[in-house]
C-alpha cells in the first residue's frame, strides 16, 4: 500500500492506496482541494469566507454552502436540536478562540434564514461547520480517488473511509492501548466519539452532551453522515438512540455507556468480532 500524508484541518490526513503505480498528480489534486476548502471555511483563519459571513451576517449561497446547510439542519432536526452549528460562542469561550461577548440566546438555529440565493443570520448569531465541513471535504477526496483506484483507505484522525473491505480495530473504552474488537468495513465510513477525547477547561468539546462517558462507533456510506451522527448519538439521551438508528437510512452504530449498556444495530453487529 502506498501512503500519502497531509497536515490539514488540524489533523493528519493519510491516504493508503493499493497500487504499484505512482499517481502523484491525483494525490496533489486531493490535497489542493482540501487546502482550498480549509482556507474558505476554517474559523481559525481571519478574513476568509466564514469569517466574513459571521461578521456581515449574510452570504451568497453556492451549491456547496447549500449542501452544508441542508445536512446541518437535517441533522439538527433529527437529533431534536442536540446537533447545532450555532454553538460557536460557546466553543470560543472554551479556549478554541477568544470572544468578547458570549450570548446564550444566540444558540438557536431558528435565526438562520435561507432564501433561493442568500444566507442571512439573524439575532447576531454566528455559525461554524467544524462538525461537518471537513467531512464533506473528505467525501470529495474520496470522489476524486474512486474512479482511479479499486482499493484504498482514508484515515483522518482515526476516523476512516475506504473503498473495498478492510478490518478496523475498535479502541477499548477502558484501555486506549487495547482493541475492543475488529469491525469489517466494506466501502463505508467509520467514525467514533467518546468522553475521554479532547477535554477542555470547562468540560467536553461536544457542548450539548448528556453523558460524557459514552463511547460511540458509527458507520455510514458517507463520511459526513457518519461523523455527524457519531457526535449526535454521543450527545443525545439514551431515549433518542433507538429512534435515530431506526429512522436514518444506512446508519449503523455501536454505543457503549460507562455502565456497559451496549446498544448495536443489527448490521453493525453482523460485521463486528469481539476479542
């Protein structure tokens, strides 16, 4: 397997390709797309598109932004408002960035107005796509690679999307040096969310979480959905888990609580082997 790496989106992106031939031109195209996307949407880059949107509270909609908003609002509604792209003030106050004023009343997506050609943010809210935008871009990287290679794997901070079949080890919730078991991933994405990663000074980085000790693994054909619902299932109550799993097409998951209540969809269980 040939390996290519890029430090982007605050994480290491690794591309593994099962090919004897060199395809540096295709890899360069992938990395260039990622870098351009980061320059446009990262909230850590002053003066870019996202920065200007949050400053002026309006932007012209292109197809890319329409798609990101569509997915964001869809997941927001399905999760009963747990998943929220307007949590930027809370994230900034936690040390990701420093904000001069934190307004709790901002945290309402009802203040997002979408017309045929324009996005307007009311009530002085700000948005960020950190929980979605990078996965959208990585799905586009997959689309660039797919016509050229029969077997490859993308690893982005140990969240995975692949073409073909790969066995992926699942980290043991009690010991990160061990594997809970192995999951056979067949041309899907696999993402996880847990309470022992990325702790901040005031708690967990997932601001709406109900129980910070849950451990969630989610698979879906698209990376953007796999990660969005890994976050959502982690943050949601136990009451909402089965409702989400039963109503989202192609969404498969394994959820483990700190009391070792285990909930698994049938398809996820089918491809999981415990050690």
